[in-house]
């Protein structure tokens, strides 16, 4: 529907009905004053809301992938029949395939 036609119909309908005495004095001026003095909308509000949603999605993905990785480590250690303590599993999960830095330091030439 055309918005201009809708506006015209609304204006015609309003003009057909007489003004009621039930409307308080200076009601229109108060409403227009409130509209004019309303705070301006924050232009960054949509961005902030979107970024918060993205942060929550990223957190959910990180927790899910961490949980799956942890489960795979526990299943692998159980399948191997090893009783690996939780601290060692955490170290493997965090450090992964990083080289042993103690062996690197001992192999480095001394000046």
C-alpha cells in the first residue's frame, strides 16, 4: 500500500471528526515538545549489539571446540589404557606439539 495514500486517508478521517473536549489543554504542544527534545538515537547501537552477539557466538564455538578436543584426549588416553592425570591432559591440550624448550636450550651453542 502506498504510504502517501494511507496518510491522506488518515488526515481525511481526522478532519471529519470534530475535536473532542476530552483532549487536555495544550496536549499537542506537549507531545510535539517531547518529540523535538527526545534524545538522538545512538548511531553505534546496532554495531554494539551485533558485536556482542558475535562475541557470544565466538565464545560458544571456543567452548565447544575445547570440549571436543578435551574429549578426544580423554578417549585417546583411555583407549591406550593409560591412567593419565588431568594435569598432564591439560598440559597436552594447551601446549600440543610444541618442542621441548629444555632440549633446545641444551643444544644451543654457548659463546
